[in-house]
């Protein structure tokens, strides 16, 4: 029997990169996957890849900042599958998505709102949408995808670092509230991870050139945490040792 056979998983930001790898990996392990992304084409492509491997996928074209739409898709998913067992809050982004990376002193209020809304309010919306069902079923796994920016900062991304740190704080507090219902809440903080197939070097202590990680490195960690019943309130750093410091590199 596959690890997540009969489980239903909602993955936000599942259209590409880390989110796509997580969605496809859960499907390979037998889960019903709700592929949530604001980009319709990307979400449908992820769903097609799942279905081509005989997996089960439901497309949810949704901006996680839109609370009403999030709740609507969660309701539809529960109608179809009966429950949502696992939520992966992967959707996020920095001011770079708006081409507005800048020092904090020059950051526009609208840009700050966007970064905070997509990273933390989006996680709030999705978590609240699934939580009552999880409490009723006395089972659930919630995993936020944060960033090492929350731990060591990131130049020109004060808003992003703050939002990702808020995701970690959210996990620790929520784990206390919902533990009695057998709901585990955790966070994973990736370091430099290749995007769109592009690898970065001199970013870690691993390998001759200090290569970056891959989306699979994150999805493997997500699936491990989602399979555990005694890990909660934790932030797992997956960064190839980057946060250890400059070292000899």
C-alpha cells in the first residue's frame, strides 16, 4: 500500500517548481491532490502530469489572498473527497514577482501589503478553510513552506523575511492549539533551491561547487514530515548547510 493512499492533500502554489514537485510526489504515493495555483495553465499542467501517471488531481485556480475563493474550493474538495487530510502552504513570493525589489526605506506600501498577504494571509486563509474539517476528523497535517530568509535575513527583502518568519511563528502557536485533535503543524525552510531547472552554485557546503538544492529535496522532506505523527511545532531547515555560516567557502 502506498504511503498516502486514501489521503487528500491540498498544495498551494502547485503550478511549478517546489509546489509542483510536492503535488506530483504526493500523487505518486497514492494521495488525491488538490492542485491550487493562481495560474490556470500551470495548475492544469501539473494536474495532467499527475493523471498521466494514473494519479488523482483536482484543479483549483485560486489566489490564496482571496479568502472567499479559498473557502469555496476547499468546500468543493471536501464534497468530492470527503475530507482534506494534509495542507501544504507553499504559495508565496517576494517583491520580485512585481519587479519591485528595493531597500526597505524605499518600499511602497502596496508592495509590502502584497508580500505579507500572499505569504502569511494566504497561509491563514487556507489553514482556516481546512481546519474545522480536520478538527472534526481528529486528524490533520499542516506544513508551511517558509525560507531561511526568516532565520538569516535576505538583502532587499525585509518584507519577505518578515512574512516568512511569521509563518514559523504561526506554526508554533497553532501546533499548541490543535494538538489535542491529533493535528500536526510544521514548517520547512528551504535554502537556495533551483527554479525552472536553473541551478545555483557557491550557495552551500555540499559538493565541489556548493550547489543549490532541488525541488525534490523539499518534497522528500515534506512527505516525510507528513507521514509522521509525533513531530509538531517544528521548523525544519533544508539548505545544504548554508545557515551554518560562511565557513571556508
